[in-house]
C-alpha cells in the first residue's frame, strides 16, 4: 500500500519537473503560448503592449582567417529590446528579451505586479 502511494508521489514530482523544463522559456497570453523564436509583432499582437521597454545593442564579432596568419574581424550591432509585462498583483512579472526582432529569452521575475 505504501509503495503504491510513494510511486504515485514520485511520478507526480517527475511530471512537475518535466513541465518546468518544457515551460521554462514560455509565457501564456490568454489561450496562446509565447516561446523562444516568436517575432516582436507576434508577441505584441498576442499579449498587447508591454508595461516597460528597454533598448540596447550587442556587438557580434566574426573573425576570419584570410591566409598566412592574417585575420580579419568584422562586427555588427544587433538591436536588443527587453519587454516587461506587469500582469497584475496576483501574478509574477515577466521579462521577454528580443534580439534582432525575435524572442531569445523569457524570464519570470521574482516580484508580483501592481
């Protein structure tokens, strides 16, 4: 009897851990799921305008060998936007980072909205 209860408990815990891994980089807006790779336009159409937007850039450098030990490095600035969604006092806020117009990270912040 105890073995069956323990087995059920372990199965439940494993399912919850697997769900955390799968849903870790996702955010639900209504009945739709936003995931890594989604476009800015798609997120805005689904979730509405964010509460806060931060703009920055990162430089992507590529070094290539031309020959006989000669190297050439070229860089390109990639636009980065971080959108914060405040979903009210009963839910944790969510930060979505976009690089070059696509979602690259979705993070649940450790503070409730207001």
